[in-house]
C-alpha cells in the first residue's frame, strides 16, 4: 500500500492502482476473485521493484554485549533503530 495509506509502507512509494487492488481484494467475498486480485497486486508490486522474495525467513536474532545500555528490542527489522538513548557502559 502507498505510504499515504499505511505507516508500514517501508518503500515510501505511491501507487493508486496497487491501493485499489488491495482495497478491492479486501472487500471481495468471492475466493476466486480475491485470488485473482491478489495475484495482480503481487505481480504489479514485484514488477515495480517494490518488494521481492524474503530470504531471511522470519527469525531475527539480536545479540549485543552486556555493556550496551539503553537498547530496546523492537518487533520489526524496519523500525526502532533510533540510537539516541544507546550508550556503552565501561
């Protein structure tokens, strides 16, 4: 979805056609129509280079030394990387 419609749009793109396909599939109750719309959505997004296959699985391992203070683990790879409150305790 476009950045204006979703805060989770990490690519910050704007595409009214993708937004329309997403909204139409969300409202559709026919599984076949919905499958066709999702396929169109995925094809358009992939061809535009907005997303691709995910190779990292879904697991996320974060390791840091005990001297690192102020670090907060966030549930996403894309948010929470503000290091203003992080410091090294020596």
